[in-house]
C-alpha cells in the first residue's frame, strides 16, 4: 500500500504500518454555497483530495483521516442550505480528532484546511492541543497562500481581495480535482460595497465570520471571475501547493518541540 488513507483501509492494515507513521493529516472543509460555480462540498473536496495526493507523495510517513465536512459558515447562511457549526463545536471537533490520532502513538498532526472561516478555530485548536495536551499540531491552507509569487502568475490582473471563494482559483482547483462539482455555465461575482470590501478600511483579521456574505461581500455568493478557470491551471496550482506541503511535512517530522503543557 503506497499511500495510507483511512477510507481505503481496515484496522489490521493500519496496525501493521502504525509504527512508521509520523504525521496525521486531517482535512477540514465546509458545507456552504459557492455561488453559481461549484457545489456545497467545494472546500471539503479541495482539502480532502489535496490531503490524499499529499499522502501519495509522502508514503508511510503520513496517514490521511476522513475530512471534517462542516465548518464555520455563519456568514453564508443567507444562501440556502449552507450549514455552520458553532466556534466552540468546531474547535472541540478539531481537538478531539487530533487527540484520537495521537492516542495511537502518531507524533504530530497537520490540519489541511480549505475554508477561510475555519481559521480562528484552527488557531485555537493548535493552542489547546499544545497548552493542555502537549500535542504538536499545525494547520495549513491549500490555496493561493502557498503559491510562490502569488495568484497573479496564474491569473494576471486579478484584484487583491477579489478571490478566495467561488472564484477562478478555487474553481480551477475543482476542475482538476473533481470536475463533476463544477457547473459548465459559470458566473462572475457580483460585488457589494461595504466596510469588508473597502480595502482602505481597517478591519483587523478581516472580521472572520461576523459579516453577511450576501449583503456585505457579493450578491451571488462568488468572488472574482470563475469563467477564467481551467483544469490545466488548477493542476499547475495544485502541484505547486503539493510541492510546498511535501516540504512542510518533512519539516514537521524533523521539528523537535519543547514540552509546554501549561494546564492540567
């Protein structure tokens, strides 16, 4: 078995290779609208498919868990049937899933996240795991943040702040990773004007999760222009992301943490 993915395994197979595994990959997505361009599983698909591909590159050094399919999507609830967890719920799920992995002797955890709304919970979960359980955990995005030189080299002229959700970048990745969730007829985002789209406004952290996406950001739920997306661009971006993540896994394995359990 070249790659270790729990979805494909039975427990005796896991037990046999468990001593070799150094990092648990836990994909994290969402169930939320992605405009008229891709379906509600967009973030989960991107996180899970990239984690699986990463597992294929890393061999027995990592094992890929099934994805966490719900996230923080309160800002999308004006679009039917988006679903959201509470901040406390997602944080607890992240922590408990990680603790389940380390219970079996896996040293470290890497959350592979494809939804921006999850960031505060991921940061909290990593802190809780370290402070309360002395577990070494990290989280990573899977999108444009990992591209050397930024998204502009794939989509010249793209406007800062006008991508990252149901846009050309996410749609291109989906066209490569799972084209069946992409609509053939795609639409450009219909931007709204608010403090959240005013790039001169000072909104620390972007106000994660407190806005109303439909009224404050984009009327049809999309950013950018998904009509520009192609599977070829999606493949190139994804391979660049995987190059970065493969190096990251090796750095995580080599990292020697200092014991820092602060709270019992």
